[in-house]
């Protein structure tokens, strides 16, 4: 993969007709080291956020040893890249064949579930195929449904057992595993550390009612990145409040604390160069969109940071909307995206913070979707890990009074 100092050097060298993905391995490695060194437990990378093999290897080399895999394809991918990694199959609904292959062929021992049906499925799929004996080394995590009120994207409706169901499910699961955990997900881009307080309070209630030994608490993902109008508190605030409430839970003395960052580890890894193909008033027709890396910009109105890459644009910024390259009217991103008001067809734009979900969501619809990938060595448009987010202890919103 070619290495360039920044986006402008890429367009000077390539004058690309198609979008170009700019990868920053140093930014992903820095994010990984931040979690490894500062989160008071174990950090699992949520592979769904960006399954690019190069990124997965960067995270491994920076100290991420556990991976949250959500499908048998992700199991195969990570196991093929990292034979020594610990894989945790954290999707609460899996096919028997996927469970069987993960356990018997790829060494997966940790599975999540949110129902008795899934528990029974896991137990059956992991039996010894020759003797029929049940597995004795299962590590099972019951997923609890929690609120997403502090998050930009809710994950509260699809997965997780209700608090009323959790005690019995925990008791039943304890009978079939060597190691029992509770997991939850507060939603994507949680903008307040207190999202985890509510979830851990619900976890406490479930444990008290179940009266079983808990070996692990997995607070899931939700750790935010920076986007326009979405500037979160420092991640240390999140870590501190999770740490405080974890140690107040009625759990085993040696219980482990886990988290599953996806966006927080990958967002700063990539940006993308797009070209303006046409301007119509304050609408720019660009060569990536709703069916490409800008899926979130179209479908959930996510505002990514943008900057023009031409040296001759001098006018003040104006707010623009984007149309993508396909024939679909839904290929539209309303933004607003602030860019110089004299921008025109043929000019290039860098769209930042696309490492999370951008690469994962690209399709080939309508024949579009090709994108060369290169490495750049400059900084991402914003970072939670470069030291610029430090603030005085007196301003720490989670300090105990």
C-alpha cells in the first residue's frame, strides 16, 4: 500500500477519478494503546465496525488480544489473521452450524445469549460429537436490555432480555457454563458517561435477584468518537465511572471487566477523498454516497467532518448537501457540510472519521463502490487520543463528592 504525507499529496499524485480511502495506522494503534492502558479491564475490538485485515492486525500489534465477532465469517476472518487471538461470539442469536464451527474448529469458548432457546442451542452445538457429552469449558454471557437514551443510535430494542427475565436466565445459564458473565450495550455514540451508570444499576438488580456467582461484566460498546456537533467528554470520564460502579456490584472477587469498543478504536483510522462531479446551487454531486462509505450520512443523517483540498478556494464557507453517484434519489446526504462557497466540479473533498462503519458498509450497487486504499501519515481531522482533550481535574464530571 502506497504511503503519502496527506490527502493533498494523494490528489497531486493520482488525480483520482474514483474515491480514495486514506488509512492512518498510527491513529488506530494510538487508540488501541489508549484503551489497553487506561480502560480498567479488558478491551475487545468489535470487528463489525471495520473488518479490514490491516486494521485488525494493527490493533493486535498495539495490544488488543480479544475480538468481538458477530458472525461465523468474522470468526473465520480473525482466526485466519490471528491464530492466537481470543474470539468471543457476542451476537445473541446464532445458527447451530455457526456455533458448532466456532467452538469445534476455531476454539471459541465465549458466547452471548438472551434467551433459553439460545442457551439450549449453544449447549447442543458444543457437545462432543463422538460421546455426546456436554462441553465443560463454556464461557457464557447473558445479554441484558438497557436504555439507549444517552446515545445517538439506539440499540435498545433488538437484543437483550428484560430485567424481569434475567434472574431465571442467569440461573439456568450458570448450570451449563464454567464462567458466567452479563453483557449489555448502551447504544452507539454514547454522549454521557452516565449511560453506563443506568446499565450497571440494572445489572446490579439482576444479579441480586438471581443470587448466582458472576465472573464477568461486559459493558459493551458505545464509546464515542468526535464528529461535528457531537463532542463527547474525555473517555477517561467513562472509564472512571464504569470502574466505580463495577466494583460496587455483588460479583466474584476476581470478576473481570470487559468492554467492546468498535467506533472508538476505528473511527480515526480512515478518511476518504471524493470528487465533486457537479454543482447545483448548494448541492454537490460527489462520487461516493448512501451505498458507499457515506451510508450513515444518508441513512441516519450523520455529519462527518469535511475539508476542501484545493489551494485556490478562497471564499467563506457555505453549507452544502451531497448527492452520491448512483441513480437512486435516496442517495442523498443533507448535511449540512460546510465548504468554501466557490467550490465547483472537479474539486476534491476529504471526508473524515470514516474508519468506523464506512469501509464495512460499502456496496457495489449501480456499479459504483471501487476505492483505492492508501496510507497517509498526517493526523485525523480530530482525535480523542492525541492529548488535545485533556482538561483540569476540577472539571471532571464523574468525580466522587
